[in-house]
């Protein structure tokens, strides 16, 4: 049953009769800096539909509302990612200061430090990336940015639906890897990548919305 469920989740956007138009619009919006906040708002609305038990791709209307939701979503992601970002900046700055030092020893130390720092940032990003979908679902449900930072509730909700949450996370990671491989195809790869990224994000929003709806505080 679980495999069938995953297949349904992945094919979810195709159930919409206007799926092609909606994905084309989403892909184009995603390309434009700042304007792409609208796409983030669209994912949150998709998530909300799923949480409310009425899964479906939203209509492309109310762009101002999508933009505001998207901007808040961007802020939430930025706050969550502040630890890995800080580690990367600090590590790179320290490495830059030591690089090319006359003392060979410093050079080795700086390079090792850089690798260790980037590794730490990667691990931190993985852990935080795991928490983020639930945080965004909590925001999507209430429309209140504060709810994205209720860490106790966040952990409890993930624990309450842990298996399904892990599966959803794994499926999304797998789809991202497949998409990345596709973008390596010359010429058409990056075009598929643009619209494929929007598609995968809609699938993820719907899946995590559904998982959130089953979770408990």
C-alpha cells in the first residue's frame, strides 16, 4: 500500500486538468529573482490544501498573497539555515586569512579546517533540512510565522509520524537526485530542470502537508 501511496504522491500534480499550464507558469516564476517568492507562497498554499484534506494545485491568482507567504517562507528558511551559513562563512574567512601563509604548517591546518568546516556545515544543513518541512507545514497551517519556531511541538509532531516523515523526506531527496542527473543532459537538461524543480516542490508540499495532518502535538 505504501508504494502505491508514493506513486500517487509523485503523480499528484498530473491529476489537475490544467497541470501543464500551472507548471509552466510556476517554472517561469521560479526563474526570476525576488519574483520567485511567489512560487514559495504557491508551495505553502499547496501544503495548506493538503493539510485541509483538499489536496490540489492552487489556481495562479492572488499573486500578492503568494508573494507575502513566500517572503515569510524565505525568512523561515533563512533563520533555520543560519547555523550552516555561519559555519560556511566563518570557515571560508579563516581559510582565506591563512591561505598562502609562509608557514607550510598553517597552510595544511587551513585546508584541513576548511574541509572540516564545510563537512560540519553539510551535516548541520542535513539535520536542519530534515526539520524544515515540518516547520513550514506548521506555518502553512496557522499562517503565523511564530508557529514555525515552536521547536517542542515540531519535534513531537515529527516523532508522532516518524516513519511516514522519513519516507516522504527520502522520496523528495530521491526526486531531487533524479532531477539533478536529468539536468546534466545537454541543452534540454536545464529546461527540464527548471520545470521539474517546480513539479518536485509541489509534490513535496503535498506529501508533507498530508504527513503533517496525521501528526499530533
